[in-house]
């Protein structure tokens, strides 16, 4: 019997209706549309406004979109992974709530957290379950309600992040399509440059911390930028070299949408032309765990069976990596 590989067989996505534009941010912090556009490529982002709705709301909507489009029976899904840096609550799995609400009542589920690399790492984990031969349907959802941890008085962060979710279904493939290779890394010395310090187990929230916005995201943008540019390009080159791929073999670069300049730098390093680089940062900003599946959802109609996709991501921690995947279907 030929080798089992883990193929993506369906995608779905969801972003909230509320649009926060650069112009609107001009009225909130000392910034302007021109600065945000030239420094980041972002024009607007989506925000989940309604009280009491968390990341699971986004995850459920994206999964339901996938189910509606593909016709998969939720009862056949065996595992639901929610990749997220913003779980609904502490001590209660966001994935369990999500799985139950999409009708995946025969599945087990867990959350996976690796900041902006959560979805990329989730692809690796989902693939191992499929490749084992024991699991036939694994649903991987990347979802984040970043607005829940952003300080809308801090221009260094509030211009970047948005809310959203995307979902992919992994199934076994014996024709050579699906996940081919991965190169995943992390480096804990990067933690100080991007974090929400209070509200976790090291420093539970205090009224003083909240007053000083220390429960919300802080980043040293320049240092994160430099590390993201170097490391995303580095892993993309490594995955190409390891698989004897040249630029002309690559159909698409699917890169984490953190900053257009970071994505352009990665594409330049592997000498990839612009029309092979998936880009939707202008519409959504950085949606953390949702950027990669939202790209697949937006570009699904342009993807062809056999296309070689190079994924690359970088996030807090630091965490980063690259994945090489052969697309398995024509839509
Ligand atoms: C945040 C980021 C967009 C800032 O861009 P940058 O080119 O590095 O800008 P700098 O921080 O050097 O700031 C340049 C100037 O613009 C100012 N500035 C910063 N944010 C601004 C904003 N929103 N609007 C206007 N001016 C701003 C700075 O104060 C600085 O002014 P100064 O020179 O007078 O001190 C960029 O560093 C970045 O994208 N970093 C990575 C972020 C990221 O990807 N995080 C998630 C990881 S997955």
C-alpha cells in the first residue's frame, strides 16, 4: 500500500462584519492612513464587537462555512483542533465548545497555542494523526479574537491586529498530495519582545496592571520585525533546498500576514514573483492563528490540484517555521 499523506480537502473562513478602517484609527490614536498603509500594507481589519462572544464564535462560523461548502458530515469528524492565542476562557477548552456546537459530537478536541505560528504547528499535528492511519477526518481551525487583548490607545499594536477564523479539513491521501515536509522552530529568548505580561500564571491580573494596560499586548515592533524577516525567509529557503525545489516549482507562498514588508522580504529571498504571493493583509490585518486558513479560503478558487504551496509563519515566543504542501483538489 502506498504511503498515507495528509491532504487538505476543504476550507472555510469567517470574519466579523464590523470594519475598523485606518481612517477610524486616526480618530483613536496618533497615526494616519498613509503611515499604516506604507509601513504595514493594512487598510482595515475586522472586529468582533458583541459582548460575550469569544474566539469560539469565530471558530464555529468558519467551521460551519467549511461544512456547508464541502458537505462533510460533522459526525464523521474525529478530531477538532482549535489553534488560538486567545482562548475563550481559562481552564475550559475552546475546542470542546466549538466541536459540540458544530455537531462534531464523535470527535475529541484540544486547543493548540503557539502565538502566530499556532495554525502552522497545527498543520503538523493534524498531519501526524492522519499519517498514523488511525484518523480519517481532522478539522483544524485557526481562530483569534485579537481585539480582546489589544490596547486601542497603543498605536504600536492597535493598527496591526484584527479578528477572524479559518478552517481546513485534513484527510488521508495515497496519491502523493498533501503535506510533504516541515521545518518548525522556536526560541524562548524572544518572549520579552512580544507578550501580554499580566493575566497568565506568572503574573495574574491586578487592578494596577489593568490600569497600566499590562494585561494587553506589548511589542517591540522593530525587534519582532527583524526576527520575523530573517527567520521566515530562512525557513522558506531551507524547505526549498531540502526538497530540491526551485522558484519555478512553487505555485504559491502562503505567508503569515503580519506586515506586508515581512511577506515581501520572504518572497524576495526566495526570488518569487508577486503574483505567486497570497496576500489579504489589507482587508484583515494580522489575525494571528487565522491568517493562513483565511488566505486559503480567499484563494481557494485559484488553487489547482498538484500546486506546490510553501507556508511560512512567525510569532510570539518566538515561534516560526515553514511547511511544504501539495494541493489536493480543484474547486
Ligand atoms: C510595528 C511596525 C509596523 C512599526 O513599523 P516600523 O517601521 O518598525 O516603525 P518604527 O517602530 O521604527 O517607528 C518609526 C516611527 O513611526 C512612529 N510610529 C510608530 N507607530 C506609529 C503609528 N501607528 N502611526 C504613526 N507613527 C507611528 C514611531 O514612533 C517612530 O517615530 P520616531 O522615528 O519619531 O521615533 C513594525 O515594526 C512591525 O510590523 N513589526 C512587526 C510586528 C509584528 O509583526 N507583530 C506580530 C508578530 S507575528
